[in-house]
């Protein structure tokens, strides 16, 4: 999973790790200079990217 996270762009990584460490969207919006709604959308897209990458990684290991 660490490899997949490293493949995210830096802002996606920042938001992902911020949420993983328990920061709220409000707290992250101050750090990232983005609105809470923008961060929620970006986080959702990052999770979908990670799910896709993880699915690919799993299917490659099974092949």
C-alpha cells in the first residue's frame, strides 16, 4: 500500500495522511489553503485512485 500512496501526487498524499492522522477537513483547509469542500472532493478522488492502484497490484500478484 505504501507504494501506491507514494504514487499519489503530493497534495493527495498530504490530505490522505492528514485524514489518517485524524485531522479534520477544517484543520487541513488551513494547511492546504483550500476550502473544506475542495479537500473532501480531493480526498474522495485520492481514495478512488488508491483503490484502483491496489486492485491492479493485487491482480498482478495473482497472475
